[in-house]
C-alpha cells in the first residue's frame, strides 16, 4: 500500500492535529522518501515507519512534540541532521537495521538534548571496536544504547510516556478495578445467599424441634389421661370395675343376662 493511502486509512476521519500516534509500517515510500506527512500533525508524539524502504528522512516535517521515532529496517545511511532540526524533543530513536557505518554519522544527534535511548542493532557501526564507548562519549545525553546503559544495565521494557501507553494502562487498570469490584460484589451476594439459606435451615430445624416437642407433649397428655382413667377404675368396687370394663369392650355382664332371663 502506498504511503499516502496508508495515511488516509490511519487517520480514520480524524484531523491531523488530533493524532498523537501514527503507525505506517510496511507501506511503500515514494522513491525512498517520506510523503503525505506535514506539520499539520502538530500533536504527534509517536511515529513508526518500519520497513518502508526509506533512504532519507529529508522530507520529515517539523514535529515539535514528537518523542519516539521508529525507523528500523530501512536503508538510511546519513542525513540525521534533519532530526535535530525538526524533532527537537525526541527522546527515543530506533535506527536498527539501517546502513549506518560510521560513528561520525551519528554526530548530528548531539543536538537532541533529550535523546536518552538509541537503537542501532544490525547496523554495521556496531561492529566497530569500542563501539559502545565511542557512542556514549559522542552522545553524553544517552542513557541507553541498544537497550543497555553504560554499565550494561538493561533498560525497562517500555517507557509509558514515550510509547503513549500511559492512557492505555490507566484504562486497563480502571477495567481491572471495576472487575475486582464486581467480583467483590458477587462474593458479597453469594455470602448473603448462603447466610439466608443457613437461616432458613435453622428456621426449619427450629420448627421441626417445636413439632417434636408438641408431639411429645400430646403423647404425654394422652398417657396422662389414660393413667387417670386407670386410677379412677381402681377406685371403683370390684364388680363395678368389671362391669365398666365389659361396657368398654362392648360386652354385657353375665349377671345382667341372668336377671333378664329370670324376668
């Protein structure tokens, strides 16, 4: 895809002044030069033009707010003074995989006072004797060269401010916070449900115990009534007691039958 078409696609109906990050990787430059970019991208902070067959950065517009520039895997061999003139606030520059051969080619970068990270992986200059010492001496403002400082301490994975990841991280953290809150709310609801179920179980157990007590009391009352009747029977004369028992069983007293026959 041509660079101009890619630019139109990346804009997505936005105005150039509204764009802070622009990725044009793997598109086709025009005869090895930058096309389509203008100073209208005044708020651009991150620009990536990886593998676009770029020979020169001479057409790079004035971008005062640009902080990170990715130019790896191109064919740039010099002309870096343009960067010092048009990207004065640059902090990260990646020239890996280009045609940089000499330390002196990097000299214009001395005019970038905020430049603290420079990558030259797979450039011929990295094969020179005392390459690292020479670059740090030439560019004293540098903190990291090819991902390591002068004491061979590795650089952090990324710089949120330069990458424009700060807002994304805040957004992700906000989402995680909301998810955690949702999880806590769900846990609270689960605990409430469990408590309600336990209360219902306790109520059921209480009702069962009350029913058991009521049944026992009823049984005791019935037994008490039976005992009272037995005691009352014991107080009757023997004949009366026998007669009453027969009446309870539905039988007649033989003496009564004899009296009936005599009549």
